[in-house]
C-alpha cells in the first residue's frame, strides 16, 4: 500500500503518553513541534493534499461522542484518528476542514472505555438488525482510514483486540487500502472490514493515492481467511454515460474473485455520490478531471445531510430511478451479495 512518511509531526503535550512518545521516537529524524490544540494548527506550507502527505498530528480526544447510525453500523464510535493519506475528490471529512492532515488520537484506551460504557447501557440481548443479528456494531473508521492508521502505531490492533474480546460489541470499518499487517490481528469474526469498490477507470480519477481495485479485490479472500467478516462498499456511485456497463464489469470481477464460502457471508452497502460547492472549487485547481465526473449541476440538487451539512446530491426522482437500475443489475450479476442499504 502507499506509505505515509511524515516530514513534520505536530503534537499536544497531553498526547505524549507511552503511545505518543513511541511515535515520536520512531520518527526522530523529522521536524517535531509542540502545539496547544490538535484542531487549531499553525500555518502550514503547501496545498491541502501536500499537507495530507507530509504532516502528522498527535492529539488526545477529549469529547467521546457516540452517534447513532443504523447504516454501516448501529453506532459511530469516537474516532481513533481523523484524516487520511488518500486524496479522494469526494471525501466528506475533508470538506469540513480547510486543512486536514492525519490526526492520531493516542488515548486509545479511553476511547475504548467510552465504547464499553455505551454498549453496557444497551438492552441485551440485542434485537437483530441489518447491521448485525447478535452484536452492537460500532464503526471505528468514519473519519479516517483504519488501514493507514494501523501503520502509525498500535491503536488499531488494540481496538480490534478489544472488540474481539467484548461479549456485546462488534467493530466495522471501510477502507480503500490493503494493509497486510491487519492480517495478523486475529479478529475472530468480531471485526467487519468493508472494501470500497468503484469501476476501475473511475477510481483512478477520484480515489487519488489509494490502492487499486485489483489490490482491493485480491485481498478479500485473504482477509476472510485471517478472521475478518468481509463486506464490500459500492461508494460513491457516480452516474455518467456508460456507468451501468462499468458496474457490470466490476460485479463480474467480484463474482469471479470471491471464494464461495466468502460469498455466503458477504453483503454490500451502496451510497450515491454526495458533493459540496466549496470542495468542488478546491478540486478545480488540483484534480479538475475528477470534477468532470462528480460535479453535474444539471442532475444534482442541494440537500441537508443527517448531520446538518449542506451538500449536493443527485435529484431525488433521478436517483430513485438509478437506484432501481443498480438493484436490478446487482440481482442479475451478484444476487448472492445482498444490499444492506442503498441511498
């Protein structure tokens, strides 16, 4: 996978527990600068994507917010990190920050303790839902890519061990990277990894600095054998001339690649692209070819997200038609890969 080698580490004093100090020791040859707050950074040189490549921030997460989801998971756990090495043109995390380098929160045990307190307050036994029939599921990677975070320290391994041992909680995360180190974590089917898949030619334009579709597809069986529950995530679905034919080819690749026993446990989630005016304007100077695909005012409308953001999505009636076309294709080519949710 693409490697993250920061040239600058910014850190808050309260992030320097054993984990934080180990990260600094492992990067003794880079610029290290103390800051007061992890979310108020000094002026940084370079454009948004250069900063994502060069800067690592170490902080302590103080607000342990756990939100209801009901889509990819029952709940969204407090973040182990924020930001990502990838430079995906549509990233919803980036659109909320002018500058968004990877921020790794070093107080992993406090984060996991908050999850434990939360899940212990839930009714037991759990009423089965599309997220999981037995366990309460927590998305541990909503604001970062766990596969990248795992290259920076032991936070991800610690979290997967916590969920493996927990009698009620279950972890899930989506990823656009293939990190072989995760294969050694022994999740024992208590963590679901969701590989994000797009048609190859589209991914090359919009999934900048992430692993290829071929690598992601090839990793599916390996991660199942390593003890993960493996799902896929068709996100974002971008509509353009010939999009259904490209998804047919992607579905056929998936059908040919996935082992029969992996197919038995696999489901998918489908999310049509959401964009943003400010993000569009930023991308025009960095990745204009991607904007030709994802910025389409003639078929898009403004909509407020469930978390209050004002974004641009496909017009309701058009999107309803495209959803039905997507469902029909899925049923034709990969009927074994049940759609957990689609919007």
